[in-house]
């Protein structure tokens, strides 16, 4: 077995909980993925355009819609030129058109609100809620949007999801926010939905101390399980069809 990562994140945690073998391949053995979904490139280019737009506004500038769209296109082309992506049954142009619409929806929705800081990295230590003992590695993450005691999480999604879909991440980020500031944050989940006619859905999410304790319990239990090195079994599910290690998983049998 290779070395465990020197930190953990929500993505690592959900990967491990979803399939321990995928976690092993991705984070311990650090294997090269057999496929990369174009959804990743799309989400990344959308986030970059929003980050740039918010940054400009924090500097007192107000970029035009076309400037934001151009920034998105530049980032999109850079993403798809740097790596091979799986576009499934769509064309790169179709992805690009959807991405432009999502960015425009976001800008239209938030233009009347004060700008927020974006892509803010954090690092905290998570402690066992029962014993108080901290994990030996830090928990890291990135707040998509940060204001005065408010956090916005941006999701690009194929359909509108219930807030439960994001419960673990929201609980984790509330835990981190309280560690960093001593106060809870107000959370908003901003879903950029890639339906035939793309749309934006913005919802307030209530995340309390019980949720934070739940996250800490899940994180500590999962970390102990990972550290023991004995529980990297496959977990076959509907997610296997999109797994980037599908072939490796079959060969490992
Ligand atoms: S193919 Fe399925 S069981 Fe195998 S690693 Fe991927 S998600 Fe896990």
C-alpha cells in the first residue's frame, strides 16, 4: 500500500464512503484515471469565471457580460486542451454553450448583491466529538463564496438536488467556519442546473451544531478505518458505470 494523503477533504471522505477501493486507487496508490468526465472541466471553467467576476467587483470594477463570457471560453478551451475528456454523447461546443449560459445566469442573479470573496482555502483540525482527540492530519477545503458570516456553495448539477445531497459538505464547512471564526455561518447553496434550458436555484441551508458533530463523527470513523488499511473493498453500485477506475477494478479481482 502507498502512503495515505497528508490531509483529508470532503471529496476524499465521500469517495471513501462511496467506494473504499476507488479511494485506494485515487488517493493512496495515486493511479492515473482511465477517463475524465467533461463535467469536471465544465465545473472548473464555470467556477473560474465566477471567481474572476467576483474578484473584479471586489476591486470596484464591473465587467460586462461579454467579458465574463470571454473569460469562461478562454478557461474552457485551456481545460479541454490540457487533458483528454470524455464528452459522452455531447460535443465540446454543446458543453461550452451550457457553461456560458450558467455563468450568465449566475451573473444576472448576483449582480445586485455585494461581491463576496471567492475560492477561499481553509485548513482546520477535526476532533473526535466524544474524546476531544484531534485527528493527526488537517482537514482542508475551499469556500466557494465568503461574506460576513455567510458562505455560498456553488454546484453545477444535471438536475436540481435536495439539500440533503450536500449535507455532509455543508456540515463539514460549518465545522470549519466555526473553528476559524468562533461563529456559525449562514449557508446558501447555489445550484447551476444543466437542464435543457439551464437555470439557477438558490436556497438557504440550515446547518447547526448537531450537524457539525455528525460530520466530526463520520470523519473520525472514516479516518480510523482508512488508517487501519484493511477496508479497501470494492463497493459495486450505480456509480461503477462512471468510475474512472472501472477497468483497474475488474483487473484487481
Ligand atoms: S468500479 Fe465500482 S466498485 Fe470498482 S472502484 Fe469503481 S466504484 Fe468502486
